[in-house]
C-alpha cells in the first residue's frame, strides 16, 4: 500500500486474459469517500422518498373524480410511462447506492484499510 496525502491506494498484479499480469492501481481518496457518503445519504435520506411521494401524488391525479378536464386527461395518458420511469429510477438508485458502497469497501480492503 502506498499513501499519497489523504489518498489511500494500492497497486496489485491482476491476471490479464491469460497473457500474463498487468498492474492496476486502486484508489479511494478522501474526496471520493466523502462523495460516496453524500450520494448514499441523498439516496437513502430523501431522494427515493421524494420520488415515491411524487408517484403517490401522480396516482391520486389519475382519478378523474379527483382531477378532470382536457389537461387532466392529457396527464392521465402520459402518467403511466412517467410512473414506470420513476419506478425504474428508484430501483436504479438503490442499486447505485449498493454498488458504490461495495466498490469503496473493495478498494479500502485492497489498500489495507478495511
């Protein structure tokens, strides 16, 4: 392991397609760890909840007994696709949060900081 300022990194040998080894540097700087923590906090601490809340309000507006008229009808015709996009976004954000946490943990382990 080598340390450069506040960066934690290491160099390791990785097999490359059966043609020998190549050197790969892995690094998790303080800035990276801070950004990862902030991303996880945003995803876990409100963004997903806000998207779910938006979804719930959209579902309420789908009811013509709640909201009706030409523009409400236009909304109802486009909401299902928007709703699906929001559902997909929530899943992708949760996957992203999990992946960045795992990647950072792997880098820290490789650097001897786990």
